C-alpha cells in the first residue's frame, strides 16, 4: 500500500510569534484531541541509527531521500507505543507507523529483532533487515512538549514544539527520570506546518500575518540537535 506524501514546513519562531499564532489558531482551528487543558502533551522518541550513523549524516549532508526509525510514547506512558519510520523524498515527507507492545519495544531497544523475520508488517520487516544488515540500534532520546492544531481541509496539522531536551547516551525511554539536557541555547520554539497538497489560503494568510516580523523556513531536525553533544564531525 502506498504511503501518502505530505508537505512539511519548519520554522524557528520567537515567543511573541508563538503567543500571537497560538491565540489565533485556538480561535480558528481544532485542538488536538490528545492535548491537556492547555492543548499540550509530552512526546518522547527514542531514535535509532545504523553502525555508521547513516540517518544522522544523511540529514547533515542534505541527502534528498532519507529515513529515520524511532519508537515514540506520550506523556511518559507505555499505554500507546508506536514504532515509526519517517521518510523524506526531496520536499515531501511520509510516515509509517505501527502500534507495538512494551515487550517488543524493550526487545528492539536491546537491538534484538528476533521474530520479526516472519512479520506481515512491512515496517517491522524493514527494521529487521536494518538491524541484521546495518546494525540499527537506539542512539538518543528526544523529549519535547507539543501544542497542536488541526483542520480537516488538506489534513492540515500545525504544531509548536517546545522545551526540547536530549537524553544524551541513555536509551531507557520508559524511565521518566532519565537525565536530559536542552540542546538549544535559548529554548527555541519550533513551528511545523504539515498538509497534503495545498495549504488552504486563509491558513496561509494567518501564518503569513503572524510571522510577518520574520521567521525563516529552516531544515530543522530535532534528532540532529539532540546528538550535538556527541562530538560528531557535523
């Protein structure tokens, strides 16, 4: 089955731009149903990479086509655990995702793909292949707080990601007390805008007005930022 391709725009924004845009979106779009009373929830992802850090260097070198594997949980809970692969094809993105058990998550965290060789899931089959042939393994925990707004037209999803923190070399993602540090110098806020084919004009106008004082589109990777303390050559 073909995986839908979507547009994804990313910006660093100021606290003032966040306040203006957040208030406007609250009045015009739908809040994410998973958010709390502030329409926010915590995301923790454990990213995987190969023995030669292919995902890291593909991103740093600007490779047109690339993929990243991760396990993701919400609000430090294991009630919903997802294994995901996010891929980029030039200016478009896609995401494959499957729900997994805590036991399987722990098995993959130990870099053991035993049993996945006979899976019917294409995503799990890819993880099996990558672990066996390229030594795919967990490398870094990425934490942040997300605020999200939705609109059914073009499946628009606008998110603010804040309080980004890196778990450094730790991979015990189910430990809520794992030490983390901020990779940014000033606790930057990341705005992400995702949609299918065309961003509805009135939403584009809202973004343009709120960001009129300057917000440059950037190729932001939370994964790369959270590995900045490893003294890699990038």
